[in-house]
C-alpha cells in the first residue's frame, strides 16, 4: 500500500493462451503524487458523483522492467474502506486533463497523470486490479487521506 508521497513497485505479466500459468514479464513503479477531493465544478463536469465524492488521484507510473507494459485503468480501479466492500470507482470525468495514464510503457518510460475517481466518502483505499495474476488481489493499492 502506498500513500501520498510514497513509491511502490508491482509486477505485470501475462498468462498463456488458456489464461493460465501467469508469469511476471516486467516491473512497474507507482508514485502517488497527490490525492485531492474535488467538486464536480473543479473537474469541469455537471455530473454529480454516483458514489458520493470525487477524488483526483495524480500518479506517476514508470516501467522499471525490461519488457513493455500495458496499463488500462478504466474499470480497473476499486474503492473500499472498513465499512464498504470494494466498488468500481472509475469515471470518465477529467479525461483529457493532462497526460493519459492508460498507455503502453516501454522500459524506462514514465507518465504523470490524473484519474478522477468516484468514492463513497473520504479515506479508504483505491486498488488497481488490472492484472491477470489469479493470485493477486491488486497490482497496487493507494491509501487515501481522510
């Protein structure tokens, strides 16, 4: 789990053509630059958050491995806390506001960009579950401030 200002690493890989035998093929680094609770107006939308609260999460993702890595965050970001089970936090809000984190990273490449997520309330944690590893709950988990 990483908090604002912290960096962690996670492995990305692939399965065989049968969706089995997962193996890590490269490593990614994630740095949580900031996590700011925002209003719909601050992210240029008139849509109210369905879950209750927007949070703008700014991350730096960097491929620190030896093979390309594809990151797709939409539909792969889950929020939960002590009271609420994991819920999809993905939104299309704020898309186009700066560099896109969803891309293929060649070794050594990095992107700093933001995601606007819809969470039930302040605090809790956001997980990136976009990995094919059947043994992993999430590739990385970000602890949100209260």
